[in-house]
C-alpha cells in the first residue's frame, strides 16, 4: 500500500495502530526513507509490525509480512534503485 505521506508526530504506539487500522493493515512492513525515531518508537512493541528504512530492505523482510506500507517518495527511490 502506498500513501501520500507517512508521518507519526508523537512516539505513541496507539497513534500508529490507529493509522494502520484506518488503512486496514495488521501484518505489515513499513518502509521509510530514513530512520524516523517517532515511527520506530511507535512500532517497536507492536505485534506483527516491522519498520525499516530504504537501505535496510531485503527479500526476507519483505516476505515476512503480508503487506508493505510506504509513501510515494520512497516508492520512487525504490524504483530508481532497481531499474
């Protein structure tokens, strides 16, 4: 799933879970452009959620979760790297 912007303003798991519920995601890998402390702190204790930056993407991580969540800018960077 691709969203316009992925931003967590405060490091609260409840806020991240609310966002994921709104998007109907529960077993997800979240890919961000760079390390985002608020996103990391929000998701580190959540079950079935992995978070990585664009430099840490690997096939095993992609296969571990049912869905992937990222934003448009990150998707463009991924496309550039694999083309």
